[in-house]
C-alpha cells in the first residue's frame, strides 16, 4: 500500500439553483485539468491534488430539494484517493429544523488517471 498524504484546507462554494449545479473549490489550489465521472467533475492542480469538485444535478445527487441546497451555508468535504478509487463524503447542515444531511461515500473504482494517493478534508463556507 502506498503512503497517503493528508491535506486539510478551507474552501468556497457556489450553488446555482436554476441549473442545479454545485461547485466546491479548495483554496490555494489552482486548476490544471478535470476528470469526469458520471455527474461529477473532479478538478486537479498541476501537482495532481484535487482542487475542486462540480456536481451536475446536485439536488438529485443528494436527493434533497433545490431550495434546501440553496440554503446551505457550510459544507464539509472529505475525499480520499487511494489505489485508483475515489471516496467522496459531503456533509452539510440546512436551516430547516437544523437537520443534518450526511452523504455516504461514493466509490468509483475506474479512475483512468494515475492520481497519487491522498486524503483531503475541506471546510467550505
């Protein structure tokens, strides 16, 4: 098993309710290229570190109404890249009743890119 580098960063987000598009950007990491995985677009910098994630059809992806996503002020994103797999866990709290939605990891086994093993934790908002 290869060494896993853990990165903890802050970030920012934008949710477009009209087009149901969520973008989470990690601060201090530039954009170099993207990998598309179903309705996810994962951005990387020149050092192959994840620099952002875009979710197309975010309300369907999270199985919550668009208005719920539009009200989210803070996100916690945890990503693990290991041995050709990506594990994604996105946690957010909404205003409505102070209920917390926690998303289960998404595991994708067929990354075509040779991405270094890494773990990223990003507080957004």
